[in-house]
C-alpha cells in the first residue's frame, strides 16, 4: 500500500509523524468506449479550445477563471504559500464526544501510520481517544483543498475520516416528510416485532455487490458466446399498485421473516460464508479467464 501523504498530527504541543493511506478501494467494472463498426477503442485527447490542437502534458498549467475568458495561472508554490504548515499537519482543534457527531458528517476514511519516533505518542493518542470515547476534530490540506476531518481509533489504528463542513450539508428542511402521523398501537407493535425478528449482529461479510456479480456473469456469458447476442430472460412484470393494508403487510413480512430465520438455523453458518468467499474467488478467476479466452478468440479470428 502506497502512502498518499506524509506529515504529522498536531494537538497542543504534541506532534506525531504519520503517513496517510487509503482505507477503502473501489472494485468497479471498467468499460471502454468502442467504435461500433470494428470495436476499436476510442481515446480522448487534450485539445486547446482556441485552435483545436493537441496539448502535451508539459504545456499544461492550472488556472482560475476570475472573469469569463480571463484566467490567472497558479503554480505549486502558490498553493503552498496559502498555509505551508497546514499542508503538512493534521491540526486537531477540538476533542468531541463521538455520540455528539451525526454520522452524516463523515464520508471518507484514511489510515494513519506512525513514522520513525512516533510510536509512543501515536499509541497514547489512540488509547486516550478510545478510553474517553472522543474524536479529534482537525483540519488538513490534501492536494489543493482544506478538509474538516475526524481522528478516531479503529481496529488498533488511528483513522482520519474526512468530514463535510456544516454548509456543505443540504439539510432536511425542504423535504416533504411527515411531521406527525397518527399510527395505531397495533401497527407500532407489529413494526417493532418485525424489526426485532430481522435484527442481527453486524457482519460485513454478509453483504456484497450483487449487481456487480450479476453483471460479471452477463459479461462472461457474452465472452463465451464470442460476443454474440444472448437471448434475454423475460423481465417480471411490476405488480399493480394498490392501497396498502399496513397491518396485513406487517403480518405477512413477520411470517416470512420468521420462516426464513427458522430455515437458516438449520443450515451451517459456515456454508454461507464459504459460499460468499467462493463467489469472490470465482469472480476474480472469471475475470482472468475471460481475458485469456478473449485473447485466444482474437488470435483464432485473425488466423481465419
């Protein structure tokens, strides 16, 4: 894993040298745009608006449009001049109890790793935050933007999680949501029963990207078919909408949920996890297999 940024955590007179690493990864399927007639990949060029000529990277600069058609050029030194210290420091300004912060403010996590000479201070901050159930609220500059961030302990490490500034959140004031609705006691009790029957311990391995898996299956089928169109399965027709009897729906949901739970207790839990792990491995293997088959098919077509 490659560090995206190196600097220090600062709170009071304490400075902890750290490196910042991404805590998430996106496993998205990558698609290319192709010319329909011969499936040749389509590339994009950096073209100047003024004369339509292609511009090489070494001739490109960064600019800000302060008036329509008028720009001022900014260099790396200009960004560093804004606040040199801020670009090198996770500057903790407050410590706030974790329960006081709405989770909607957090949106992107990074792992923090102590650098040479920082182990003791790093462990001290991590353990003190854990014991006090506090989050360090900090400001940090990444690339050319300042972010609000929370520093908190997670699974033995310190995590820097980027946060929205208050003015970046849209709020719910303009949403048409029910303020107060009369709900019957029976409906409320059944809703709580349904929630109880569906309650479970958090198991992140249980949830996976079913859309991506299904799309990979479609891609593999098309590769095996040599790119030919595959007969589509008829889609289920949407059920006509009707006035909902809430109690009836809750009763039916509760019945189905209890039945599903009873069946799941009869099956070994390990089988489900093994199945998910197998699916993940199959997807990776399928991706490599598809590349090999596509390459082989291309050579055969060329030879013919």
